[in-house]
């Protein structure tokens, strides 16, 4: 009989948990919940050998273990540090970790362009969330930002290298999921960039998944570019019989038009099932999909969950008038959508160069 994996006792922000040996601090924190889990911009649970690049998940280890209770001399990356029995970790309760994370966010934003109003990632950008929750209100950077020349990656994927934070997620996704990596990180230091070097088109059947793993707006969907905002769309879980992938997707539509198709994600914003390019880029009508239910939306997201439930036939608003009037129909219906006389040009109160009086509201 094989030996069982020993359990390690670890305390994170005052909350205790037992996890198997080999578990990282970040994974243990996620088992406890979002209230103690550090943010992560480069770590991705679905991929191997990720983490250690962005440094946003740094925590303070005030007790190494029961065997060696000495604190670790420096902050450590929780995505790369495994737990020890009796370890005590400080994340949000550690002043050192909070201050260091503010500095990391400041570095990530140094060269990031302030084009959120035109970026397709706005509303679901993890860098926006990171800056709001862990960043500072002002910047001390007064120099010219780093810029890169545009590069064409093909008909479906748009690369904005100016927004890239070099998390390496897209590179590892192309290497591990598609098995045919055609792009990577070129050069070093502040000249490093995501590129195919020979401006080769990325046309692998699963290459579209690099859009989903990108935490910022560096890689976006060309078929969705500048067409709509995510908070105006209605995300639903849907599926189709696909010979290439599982066919389980998240469809974003408005009316009868499907604006984009993405992979379903879990509470940590990580893809559950990789989807193919056919499902992602080619199936843009509601009749192509079997709609299951409205997608679960985080409470802190700009995309609200309940306001579109009736659109997919799952929930129909109850008619309250007859119930209040004991079954009777209304005798008179007023059309409140017509322009009233007050809003006519001769009655437009906004054109009066003085405070309006009661006489202005008459008739």
C-alpha cells in the first residue's frame, strides 16, 4: 500500500489549514478563500511551471516551521514557496507585504499606457483590479513610457505590446496547450517583448486561448475589437457538439448577435476547458449554441449577474399589476416615452439663463 502524503499545518492571516506536502503558499491561501489569497498576475493553475515573474503574490513568513521557527529574512513569492509544517504567513495582515505590493504595482504601471477607455479588456482587466485594490493613487513616474512597433499576429489575434507586463502566460499556453509554440519573449530587460520574430501568423487551432490567459489587454480578439463593452453584454454558459474541443464555452451576446465567445473561467479567472478557434471565432450566432444558464459573475465585477436572466428564457419577471388590482386590467395606459411639452424647444429649461421658477413648469 502506498504511503499517504503527509499534511502540513499552515496559518495564513490568522486562518489555519492543513494541506498536502508540496503545496505552495498561494495554493493553500486559495483553499482558504479569497479573503486571504494573494493576487497573482503570472501564476496559472492550469499550466505547468508558471509563477515567479510578476512578484505581486509576495508574502511575509514570520515563522518558517515548527522545526525551525525563525522568520524568513525576506518576502517570498507565494506561488513558488512550498509550505512547511507550522508555517505562519502574513499577507494582508503584513505591513511589509502590503507596502512591497504597492511598489510592485507601481512598477507594473510605469510603462503601461492609460488607454483603458479604448481597451477591450476594460471591465475585466486584472491589472485594473490590482491597481485599484493594491496600488497607489498617484504616480511618481515622469519619463516617456516604453513603446513598441505594432506587429501582426494574424487575422484573429491583436497584439498590443505596449500593454504587456511579461507574465509569460501566453508563451506557456502556446507551448503546453497547442504543442506548437510559434512566439516567445525576444530580447532582454526593458527591450523584452512578445514576438514571433519573423512576423509569422499564429494559426494553431488552439492558439486563441492565449487571449483568455492574458491578464491585461495585450492580446485581444480581433473579431470583437471595438465592437462593444463587456458590461453591456450578457454572458451565458453554452455548448455545442464540437469535434475538436469540449465545446463548453461562455457566449457573450446582445439581442440575437453574439459578439464574442470565450472559455469558461473559475473563481480565480483561470480557464476550465480549452476551446478551439472554430468555437471562439467562427460561431457568432445564438442558433449555433445551446444556452444553458447565465454565467456566474463575481459580485465585485462590473458585469452584473441577475439583470439579464430573463433574456435566456430562464427567469421571467412576474406581472404585478393584475395581482395588485385583483385580476383587473388597467383602464388607461400612459405612454411615458413620448416627448413631453416641457422638453420641447420653447419649453426647454436648460436654455433658460436663470434659475427656473414655478411659472416655467406650467402648461
